[in-house]
């Protein structure tokens, strides 16, 4: 019973006994956790924004003037055959004229004897298929269809979006690794400092027959307390700030609650690792 009481009391005594050092460690860890949280939220927000703007991408297939209206249905069937096509809408010359009229507010073709606008098919896609490689392959396939004169979609723009997304992912991974290492090093330094301040006490316990696991447990718990408290406090600060701030031009995306719980559990494991590594040298 005394051993259990010691294992519970000792981590708190280590923290309370060094209030300035404990506060410094906690604040530095809190800053690191906040940085990680903000990077994570920024990544999700930008990812959501890029996804929203790419869902509006469609492909316009212009039909040759020589293609009879009676064979348009055959072309439509061929266009909708590949996987990834959500919908295909045929735009006749009159439909194109109505759209131009609606866009410009006046009938620009009123003086023409014959409607010069081309017929076309507007293709929309399932979001999972909206990537430059798929659209390039589909374009190459559709260009071989008889009656197709031209195909247009914002390919260059989509490639830039994908490049931005890939670069963002690399930056997030890099920052995540750097911040995680900084957290571990911070914990390692804090626990070693705590152990050194009680070096004589550890030696005495070792002489009395205390095992390494028993002696290291309070310091491991101390590391867990620091990291878990910093992780939880970071998310509380962010949610408090989000309730006070309003963004109208962009939607801020937060991780799901379950993901935040997993993040805090990961912080717990990081604290455990930092505490163990920090105390291990003092118990050799």
C-alpha cells in the first residue's frame, strides 16, 4: 500500500517541488502542442478548400458540326460509359444560345441568320475521380470518338492544385516530425533535470533494494502528466478561441473528436517515452 501511495504521490511532489521549472516545461510543451494543432487545422482547412473548388470542375466536349443529331445519343452513351462519370448533359445549339443570353443579359446572336454556337456535352465527375491523370487519360480516350471536335477542362489549373496539395502534405509531415521531436526532447530534458535534483534520493533507494522499474515509474508518470496536460490545454485554448472568432471567407475545419482523443493518447505515449528515456540514464 505504501508503494502504491509513493507511486501516486511522487510525480506530483516532483512537479510541485519545482514549480518554476514545471511551469516553464508545461508552457513550452503547450506552445509546441498549439503549433502542431494549428498546423493540423490549417492542413484540414486548406485541404477542404481545395476539395471544394475542384468539385466544380467539369469537362466540356464539343461536337463536330458534321455530326448528325440522330447520332448524338450514341456519342452520349460512349461518353458516360467510363467509370467516374457522375452525369453527362447534352447542350444543343439553342441551349447554348439561351445560356449565352442569360449570361450576357441580351441576345448577341439576334442578327445572325443561323446559330453559330457548337453543340456540346457537359460531363461532371465523381469527386474521387477528379485528378489530372484520370482526366488526361479520359480525354485521350474521348478524343478518338467520331464526332468529337474538341475537349476542354482546366487541366493546368488542376495540376497546380494537386501540386499545392502535395507540397502542403509534405510541409505538414515535416512540421509534425519536427514538433514531435521537440516535444520528446523537451520532456527528456525536463525529466533528467527532475531526476538530477533528486540524485541522492535515487541512490539511497537503489541501495535499499528498489528496482529500476519502481524508481522510474514516478518520472514516467511525470512525463505523461506534462504532455497530456499540454495536449488537452492546447485544444481547450483553440476551441475557446474558435468560439470567439468568426471567419466568413473560409470554413475552418477541425479534426473529429475521436481524432483529437487519439491525438491526446498519442501525447500520452510520447510523454511515457520521454519520461522513460529521461530517467533511464540516472538509473544506470
